[in-house]
C-alpha cells in the first residue's frame, strides 16, 4: 500500500467490554448476475457480474453466537481498470475472496466491528494482498481498490452480525456503549486543524433517526439511449423503460447522474447538453457529471463547465457536483482541483480508499466525498466521520448493487445526511436479480416519485429479514471455522 495508506494512528488496546465479539465461522457464496443492458465504465463495458455473498458467525465473551450477511458485486471493470482480460482479473478477485474467507475465519481480534474491521484492513488485508500479488509473478498486480472490494462483503457481514448479536440495529452500536475506542484511536485531524477526535464517536456524525424516504439518483450510462434514434434495431421489449424520458416519467425522477468519457470533450459536452435538455423537459431538477477518472488536467473539466455556463446556463445551474474526473491513484496524481471546485463542488469517489486519502484530497481542494459500502462498511463510516468533521459534503454512490448489497448501501445514505439522497441503479441494469428481495422490501428495489422507501428495513443488524427472502443459495464456495 502507498504511504498515504499506511496506518499511522497507533490503536490503543483498551480493556475489553462484555459487548465484544470475534469471528467464529465464515462462509462464501458466489452468485452470477447478467445485465439486461450494458453498463459502460470508462473504456470498458459491464455485461455480467459475480456477487460475493458472505455469512459470518460471531461469538461473544459468554459464548453466545449470531450470524450476519454481507454482499458485494465484484465489479471488475470499476475496481481494476486494465488491459488485462476480464477473465484474468475476475478469476484473480474470486481467488482473493477465497483467501479472505480463510483469513477472516482465523482473525481472532475481539471488539466492536469498527475495531475488528480496521485492524483486519491494516494488519491482514494489506499483507495478504501484497503476498497475493507477489504470487502472481509476471501478471499485473491487483490494485488496492480491488482488494477492498473483495474484503467489503466480509466486513459488511461482520457489522450485520454484531447488530444481530446484540439485537439492535447496527447503526446504534457506533457509540461509547459498544465501542472500546473513540475516533481518536482511528483518525487524525488535518494538519494545522484544531479539531480533536478524543471522546468522539461515529454516532455524533450520523443521524440518530435514519431517513425512511431517500431521494434517488438515476444513472445515465454512456451507452443508454436518450432519444428514439438511439434505440437499437433489436428492441428489448421486456417491460422496462428504454429511453431516458420514459425512465424519468415512470420513476418520477428528479436527479440524474451522467456518465461521461473524460477523454473526448466534444462528446462529453454534447452528452451533458442532450441529457440536460431532456431532463428539463421532463421536470428533472438536478444533474451530476461523472468523468470516469480519465481526465488528466483540470482545464478539461473547466472548459466544459464554462461553456455550459455561457451557452446553456439552465443546464449549468442543474449540475450539483462533479464526480472524480481525475485518475484513481491520488498519491501519484496530486492534481490541485481548486479551480474546478470554485465552479462546482468536486467529490472524491474511486480515490477515497480510506479516510487518509480523503484527507489528502481535501488538501488538494476536493470539497466532497462519495462514499461506497463496497470499500467496506468500516472504511465508509470512518471516512464519513473524518469528512464531516472537516466540513466536507457527503454523497453515497452506487456500485449497481443488487440483492442484499442494496440494503447496507441505502442505510449508509439514510444515516449519513447526504447532499441529496442516494444513487441507485441496479433496477436499471439487472432489475430481476433482486426480485426475491423486492418481495420483502419493495420500496428498496423500486424507485417511485423520485425516492426509495426504507420503511421495511427494520430490526437488528442491517434489517435484511433474510429468513423471509426465499432465495436458494448455491453451495458455499468456502467454509471456514
């Protein structure tokens, strides 16, 4: 891991609590999903994805046990952009998930999930990924973002199981009653800041009562048809909208995230203009621009924004923020983004591996961060706390999360007091994948009146109600413990 990612905060080993737990057993399941339409990521296109689903059993100091679930789509193109074949990268990530299952089952730290998850990431994940890449010899090494993606399903399951163990929603455990360590044991303030994290816990940066209705952002992919002339000759005719205007009307949308190329300014400007005009004609209020980490210079983004402000001021006003235009590796690409931030808020996404990268980003002028549970629940909570403490804006962005992966994703937004709700697009690209979960949580898997409804997500842990979801799982790929 880079120097930015080094764990420089000395974790204080405090006396344990009766609420502490540790991992006892781990199971890994692999669930394949096929998209109904392609989803473009930069220069690559996603048509299938493997979802890693994990069940973790915890045990407390009195021998009581509880199980929790976590799930993450292994979005290869997003986490590991490369000229290597999809198959090579996918198989490597699946293999790494199997190694993680064994490593998690052998991890014997006691504590709260934030403490266990943080220790695992710094003490185990980093070394495991390093050894894994050394073992690949001539092959390109798996990037840190991909290792986090693989780890996230295990970490999410850990947080779910802990809430189930104590029969409370997981988000109620991020406080002194359950945690041995305050945030000072995890985070350091920005250089020159007068902030202190002593005796401060994550609960102080989270909404005590989560939002039950969330404004939802629709993703306009780079291949999505906007107008009838864009439609392919072979129509899907599967009952779902195909044109952008039809999606807006059916789901009552008022927020659109626009995927751009980042290396073709003419195409990007035209795309923003076309989407903006359709959006205005259908009553949409807000846009965001996602340049897919392919931009090399701030001038590229500035020229597009300034041209829009001059020639299409109405569309320019609709743009709420710009998402991660610049390369993933923030440490190697220390681009000062203040010139962009003066025009529109600019949010870290792929580069925000953990709170230390958020801190580096803030020093370069980034004024917002887009969080994802696919970088681990632990990392998302700690990054949120650091960003909130330093006055940065928060959004929660999607990884096209189907099935169980959708619920922790929307819960993070519900508790995080985001800029405007949450992005959610699995219902665009593989809606039928979540049909069984949707029978239990219909409002979580369909967008109506521009919102998601979380009223069914109740009870301990993440409130999945897995026992009510009639999904038959394949045989566990790995069982340890």
